[in-house]
C-alpha cells in the first residue's frame, strides 16, 4: 500500500479549504469522484492508495482563489456532461496526469495554471480561460474537434495540439479555421457572394472582420484604411498575371498569390494603411502587431516565418480569426500553418 496518493481535486478541496468530513462526503458524492480501485474518498482521504486515480466531475465545483487544483502524475480527471470546474486559485499538474473535458463538460481557469499534464478537449467540451487566466507549462492541450471549444480571454502559452485538417468541397479547415495558402487553395467561386458589380471588391470584407476593424480603429486612434480587402478569383488572376509579367514568376510568387491561393478571396484578410515593409516600424504598425489579436486578427506573414508561409514579411496584412483563436495563435508565436499543424 502506498500512502498519501491523493486524487488531486479531492486533495485540493480538502487540504486547502479545510473542509470537514461531512463537506468532503458532500463533495465526493456530488462530483462522483472515486478511485479506480473503487474506493470512495469520503471516509479517509489520507489513506487513498491507488496506482491510478480517476476522478469524475459531473456537477458544478470550484476551487477558491486561495486553493490549488492539483493533478498528480497518475491522475485522470474527467469533466463530464453537466460538470463545470471553476478554478479561481492556482493549478499545478504533473507530467503523466490527464484532464479530459468530455462533451458537455466545462473547465474554467481564472488565474495561473501550470499545465505540465495533458489536457484533452473532446467534441462538445469547453475550456474557458478567464481574463486573468494564464495557462503555461510543458503539457499540451489537445483540441479534438474545434478551436471554438476554447474560449481564451487571457493567455495560453502551453502547446496546443490541433485536430487533423478536413477538406470538403475543395475547402480545407482545421478545427473550424479556414486555411488558404500555396498548399491549400479555395475554389474559384468561393465567397462569390462578396463580388460586387464592378468586381474589384476592394474595401469589401466580411461583416465580422469589418466590425473588428472598426473596434480596432477606435481603440488605437489610427485611421487604418483598407488598402485591399476582398478580391475575387478573377481580380486575383488579373493581379497575379500582371505581377508575373512585371517582375517574373519567382519574385511575384514571394508576395503575390496565385488565384485560389489568396486569403483576400475569403473576405477575412485586410491590407491596412500601407504596402511598405517599413510600415512595421511605424507606431501604427507596431500597435497593430502588438494588439490586433485582441480584436481577432493576426499578422499573417511575419518576419522570420517566410520559409513557413512562403511569403515575405507583410506587416500590413491581417487575417481575421476571431478574438479567441487569434489570441491563441499570437501567444503561440507560431505562423498560422505551424499552429494548425499544416506546415
Ligand atoms: Zn494582403
């Protein structure tokens, strides 16, 4: 028999909030926490001895701001349908431990979370990182279905393992995020609903991206004019052919997308203010790089990521992903291709 092998959540709830035995039983029965050996933890918490601890959270439960939520190396904490674990205190975890958020389960992290274990968000599960939530560590967050299953209002620097890419009708998404690049093109009629009478379409972008741009303009105080927004397949064909004619194919390919390979055809990309790389050194360009994720955008083609994206540094080209996913990509320090695992 090994001693003092606590199931993390019970230990946290008991040791740190000083629950009485009665409260302990209540927590135990309400969360359904048990060990794999079939012991319940209600009677004598200090003598739980299992090689592997399994905990199940099926109701609302919280770890207060003065407590710590621990996940030890052999623990598996399952948050199942109806289960909602709010961690207002710290979280610590060991390599080898597991947290699984199942369909209908929710984990809310509102402060420092040291994630050295593996966290899996199954389809229909939800991880909410609060404004003061900071998830870091050597562990990983596996997204099984959609990046929408993470709501990030704080920061996440732990590794995120994306789901596999899905291609349907010639359009590829990873966890719900549309990817358009030299490897993954979109059909010529994609977003044809955005085509205007003159077909130039410049300045036109999708509503959600436009709303985000307006919010960003207001917060920054900069005008942030749209140099180029939506471009149809036909427009992109004309632009690309002109660039190849003027600069040669090799050079044109380093900054001009072939038709079907341009993010501008999605209506989710905007070239802001200036098409000069020196824009990145201006106050506005720096503000954009530091803050655009808070409004849902990423700088799509970063310095030092040319080999990954296939494009030169474009401090003016932002891609709309939504606040949460843009923040995750920004915090990862990765190019979108790397973040989505399609590089
Ligand atoms: Zn662009």
